[in-house]
C-alpha cells in the first residue's frame, strides 16, 4: 500500500510515468545503470535468485545492481514520529527505544549497540539487503545476502555492521 | 530497498513545489478521498466511520 500509493503519487505529481521520472531524475544522474523495473535480456545472467526479474508495473519494485546511490536529505534522516503515534503503534517491541522514522527509512536515534550509531539512516530489505548511510562518518554500507530475512540472518546483519566499526580509519 | 528511492523521488517533487508535505492527498489521489476507517481495530469490516484525520498528519 505504502509504496504503491507513492508510485501513483509520484507519477501524477510529476506528470511522467514512474519509471521515466526515476530514471531521468535519480538513476541516470547517479550513474545507477543497473537499477530499473525490469532486467534487459542481455543482463539476465546478473540478478541472483532473490531479485525480482519480471517487469514492474504499479508497485515500486526495483532491481538494484551493485552501483547504488544514496539519498542525503535531512528530512529523510530526522525522526518525524510524534509521541501520540508512538503511543498507538510501536512497530515492534523496543523498536522506538533507539529508532525513529524519517521520510522513507528508519533513523537511529540512540546508540544501544556497537553498530547502531545515532544519526545513521538505514533499511533492512525483506529480500536480504541491509543498508545504512552514516553522515558523520561519511560512510555508506551495503550488505547483499540475497536471502529472505530470518532471525538467523538478523544476527548475521548485526555481526556485519559490528565488524564495520573497527574498520573505520579515523 | 525501494524506500530510499520513493523518498528521494517524492522530496525532489517537494523541492519543485509540485507536492507539498502537509497538503491533503485527495487532489492527486482521489481514490483516498472520503476515507472510511474501522470503528475498532478488531471490529467487523463493515463497521466503519469517516476518518477523522488525513493520512500522514503530524
């Protein structure tokens, strides 16, 4: 619902088909040559099994290649959830203790593990991609497992991000 | 990993004043106008009342 409604909203407000708008305004300027709604026949050997390979229609479902860009908009990185909203929906227990919602993705609001640093904005995709951007460290991390998220892979994500911390060379 | 893409595309349109963050969505998404919502979260699907606020109100 969320992304389908956004897809229609973006297309109507821009006056362009969604795919055209995204390509002209985001993917092409960022050099994201392998991101789109479908995989060209010549590149069919590139997606791994978890990636959608059919043509996208209304729902915003993109095939991401290895060359991803990143948004760096303050609105995306600021928690916009009100206390009233937290009172009626916590997403899952403990989530709001250290996490907020920016426009589009989650933001870390309090450091409660080695890897969760306040100010990072991030998302773990259900198909096995974990990403965050850290404006303070000028760091972008992307983990592609190509496996559906499970409790075990959740621990693997945490180990990966924990391992990134000592790799930062100040 | 489509959320950052949807957010970036939307905020591009906000910067160009083609979308406004706090405008009702009814003009561009009339399908979502005159929303009815469940009276109770665990109530029957036909027990609805007019929505008292906009989606995304803050």
